[in-house]
C-alpha cells in the first residue's frame, strides 16, 4: 500500500482515509507541528547535514553536549552517536570482533547485531554448554531488548549461570524499547544486573520513538573509545547535527508524549488482555494478533496495521502499533473490531 503523505493516526492512499496502527513512531512526535518547529529552528542553526568526519580538526559542539546528556540518560560511562541504528549495531560488532573470542545470540536477534558465526545461547531450552565451561575467554551475547513477536523484554537471569571465568559483553539492541520502556523511556539496559565479569553495551536507533534519524552506542568508556578509533567510524558521516539538537530540545515534549502513550497502552490492554489470540503487555505499544486474516479484515474496515514477513520470523507478522496521538475514539473502534 502506497501512502500519499506521512501518516499520523490516520493515513491516506488513493484519496481514502484509513486509521493508522502501524510504523514505529511510538511517541507520535514526527506528526506534531511543535516538533517540526524545533527541527526547523535547528536546521537554521546547524544546517541540513554536516559533511565531515567526527575526528576531523573542525568539530561541532552539539555532539559533545548531546553525548554527555545521553550518557547520563542511559546511566553508562560513555556514549557516541552515529548516522543510524543499523550502523550503530554494525559498527559495534566490527569493533568487538577484534576483542571477542566468540559470539552467541538470543532468539530472533535483529540482523543489525547478528554476527555470521554466532552460536545460540540456548540449545534444547538449556544454556549452551560452551557458556558453562571454565575456559577463560571473552564472549559477546547479542540480543534485542524486545524480540519480534514479543511484547516483554527478555529475562536475563540466565547471565548468572554463565561461568565466572568468562568475560561477558552483552550487546543489547534497544531500538524498540528506547523511548517506550524504562525511566522516562531510557530502555531496559540500565535495569540489567550484571556480575563483575559482565558488561552491557546498548545500541539503538533514535528514529523510532524519538523521531530523529540517527543511532547511539552506550557503554563502558574503554569500549566507546575503541569504537571511535574504528576506521568505519572515522570515515563515516556523523548523525545530522540539527536532529541531534532537536532531540535535546524536545525532551519535555517526549516526556508528555510518553505519558500519553502509557495511558493508551493501559487502556487497550484492559480491553484485550483476556483474548487468547492476542499477545499484549500493559506498558508496551505493540501487540500481535494470531490470525492470518486480521490485516485483510481490518483493511476492509479502513484500518492499516503492519503485516509482513520479518527477517527473524518464519510466518507473517501481524503487528498492531499504538502511538501517543491515538484518541480514545480511534482505540475504541479498533478494539470493537478485534473483540469477538
């Protein structure tokens, strides 16, 4: 389906208006005029792009200011911004390959952080034996904070079972949890309880909930320094400075939209939580319907949802997405169609 303009809570195609329950603009800021004004103002100051390396002799102050803010936001030692969330994952993996002996992956991990030779964390529902032996080595476990077809973060208790002889780097993709879960939307990574031998690195897109094209990498200072020394980082274009400034300037707007989104999530959850065909959580703006015909049926009722084959899924995903701008009337119409 081709849209004639960017969607908000509704979308237009061929002159027909549909309710829009798709995409990843969870906070709904990309459609707000007040957010547009913030971006327009910053484009006038910072331009539409910055064509230079971050390591060049000429530097823009906005990067240091924003990365200091993001370091505090994530409650980590350091943070660096890059041009996209996918590049954040690729760049981090490229850096870790030089210091990690072996990689392991959790189920349904996004391709952006999935190494080619990674081994499964679990085999036959049991922790991989290679994680239990006492061989001294550095390993990296890659995981999406919230996997495809799930509405809750992974349980990370299994980390406590890994041999203490191993240094473990947990690489977490927060792209679908940042801005949505955690304290003021700071994701789930800061809540993971690591042992002395475990450290967490977070990567994420800023283009979903926060509505600005760019990516972040947050973690220990020594890892971030290695990433900054990576030729891929040195040779790549940085995140758009106007968007980064807009991210900082829009914090109050993000907070108010975050509260609206939480209200919408809880409202829909109370109405649908008892349906067996629904996978839903109280505080997450995405839920899934186990019905292959649901997308076609809702389209006939002028509602668009996400329905496609995801890279980590063997069946079509029917993904219904709420955002902070949906009205109670719009939510009620959707609920009425889904309930038997």
